């Protein structure tokens, strides 16, 4: 007979169980494909407009989902609970993150972008001890984060010295790193504010709604041209981003953040570059260099150390 899972004082489980691992693997695969979908959609829809439309479409789906949950759930979603400040901050960080990703993909490859985005666990690991003492990492787990960071450094250096996506590839790579910092900060806001105590649907709705408005305003300010004709080449990838990535997978992610340790969740998502790199090479024909492959292997080794390398301090 198995023993019950250990929980922290706030009710979160201290270890990732089989359900959490399965959900995380699904999310990682979806997010890896998401970068390819964004790259394909950029052929017809400019970056800020695309990001705004994606958030708006997912927000409408989420509202329909919440209405389907019933009147009691809907009323609980609308009640005042002190989460508005954290919600607006998380939404603005979310908007800035995806502005960096979508603009950056104009200059770098999807397979490179997905590697850089997953610097986010370092931000989470450094910030979480100030929020929850139970989520401090052991020495082996810190070593794993350092190893993964070294892999990202290798990838950035290779792209700076030997660009394969154009002379401004370094700019796309740098925007990917900026997006990672913003994602990590968003996770810390989710856990450190009242937003971390509300239902996942409300947390996600704040981010989707605020980012749709902010990114739409940024698109107008930048003077982006609206596409005159849309074809299946961009509509299908856009539908995948709205329904599968921004609605379904993010809803699952926020549920995970509410019930499991954020540091282990964030570190586990470093598997996403594996799926993203394979998708970029297999679907877009992007170059797989020896240095990028080395960076990927190092990142995966870091994941193993973080999740298996010792007990929490």
C-alpha cells in the first residue's frame, strides 16, 4: 500500500507524481510545437498582432469554459478576492514575454528560440526561496541548473559567432533570453501574490485578457499592417496556438503551479527544447549544429540533476 504524498503547509505536494509528470510532458510537447506554429503564422500575420489575437481568442474560449462550469463557478470567478493587482502585473509580464518571443522569431530560428526561453527556471529557482522556504534547492539541484545554464550559453555563443538565420540572429536570441526572464518573473508573481490562491481559470484569464489589450495597443502603436488575405498556411497554426497552446495547455500549467512545487515544475519544462528543436528541424528544415545539439544535451543533463539529484535543502 503506497504512502500518501507529502504536502507543504499550503497544501501543495512536495514531489511530482505520475499525473503531474504526464501533464508536464504533454505541455512540453505542445509548447515545443508552439514556436514552430508561431514561425509559420508570421508569414502572414505580424508578431504583435498575432500575439494579441492569440490571447484574445484563448480568453474567449476560457470565458465559455467558465460559463460551462456553472453559475456558482462563474460567480466565484467574478468576486473580489484581492488578486487584481497580481493579475494585472502578471498580465503585463505575460504580454511583454510574448512580444519578445514573437518579435524574436523574425530574427532567429524556432529551434534556437525554444532553447533560450527555458532559462526561466533560473529566475524561478533564485526567486522562490524568498517566497516559499519549502522550495529551496539542494546542492545537486543547483548544480543541475548551472549545467543547463551552461548549455544555453553554448547555444548563444554559437549563434553570435556563426549565425545561420541571418546577421541579426543575435537579436532574436537575446529577445528569447528576455522572454525567459519575463516568464520566470510571471511564475514568481503567480506564487507570491493573491493570484496564486485563486482558481487556475481566473489566473489565466487575467493574463490572457490583459495581454490581449496590451499587445493590441502595442501593435497599433508600432503601425503593424493587418493582413489582407489569410490562407490555411497561417490559419491552422494560429488555431493551434489559440485552442491547444494558449487555452488548454496554459490552463493545465496554472493548475500545476497551484498544486506542485514551482521550482521542480519550471525545471522540468526544460524538456520543451527537446520537442522544439526536433520540431524546428523536422518541420521547418532548420539547421541542427553540433553546438546546439551539445547545448540541448547539457540542458537535459541539468534537468536530470534538478529532478533526481538529491533531496531538497
